[in-house]
């Protein structure tokens, strides 16, 4: 029998499920220049989480990602790439210089920046698609997400036929089934573990979600 649970409720239940396992979660997350996904779950590295908690400010992911694997870049180059002003870039990077995220130098009357003591603060990134009626549409754009995650699940509030299970197995997609009446999740099919290759997108995802979760946790503790 098909469940009457809505996609929104299903997504909320899955978010709670991953959150209880130590993940930082974000619903309806728009990955810049790629697509919006129903749920992203980040497992932060404890050491990096501690560093962000003690730091003066959060890593500005919107401009930081421009330095990943890029060596030294000028303030003007970063501002142009991020559609920011030179003043904003300089101000943001001057602040995080104090926490040793980046290094600064002057050369030929220009200020240059490079990553110093920085690594992406996540050891696992899970994306979950919850809208069962839009599975086909999501699959058509799935390749856009290549390199941005470690695991990908489809979540359903009802049983799945063998043909679709075989299809997901071939694609390396995991399947989660939510049994609404008892509030229980079952991993019907484990996902293939993917290597992260799009470091810019991945870093941006991780930094934004960790920042949001830490901010909410700090509000709750007041």
C-alpha cells in the first residue's frame, strides 16, 4: 500500500535520521551553478570543527573556493571571479589571515593570496533525493553532480520494485526505505562510495553547511 507521507515530511524524517548519526544536514540546498538537492549531509572532521569554533570568523566559502588548487592569485583576480569588490576580498582575507587559513604577499605592487593551513572539513558528504515523483527528472541531471559527493541515496516511503533496484545498483545509487508506521529506516541498497573530484563545489558545500549548523547550535545554547 502506498504511503500518504509527503515528500516534505519524508525529507524532514531523513534529515533527523542523519542528524542523529552525527551529520550536519541542510534541506533544499542549492549547489551554485549545478542544481538544488533535497538534502545534503556532511560528516565534519572533529579537529577541523574545533578549529572553526575557536577561530575569529568562519571561512568565507564564496571566495575561498577560488584558491583551491590555484596557487597564488591577486585580489583583483579573485574579485572578478566572485563578482565582488577588491575591498571586500581584501577585508575578508585579512581577517582569516589571522587564523592562518590563507597566506598573503605583495609582488609588483599587487597583493596575492594562497591557501595555507586549510583542508576541506568533511570526511563524508551524502546527498539524498526525496521526491519520488521526480526521480526521472533528477536522474537526467545526475551527471551534473559528479565529483561533488561521496554517497547518493534515493529515499522512498514505500517498497521499490526489483527493476528499479537493479537500475540503482548499476548507477551506484543507494536506496533508503522509510516505514512510516514505525518510524524506521532501512538501507535497502548501499550506495557506491564515490571519490570527490570537484573540490571547489565540495568545499563550498561543506563550509556553508558547517557554518549554518554551528550558528544554529550556538543559538540553541544561549
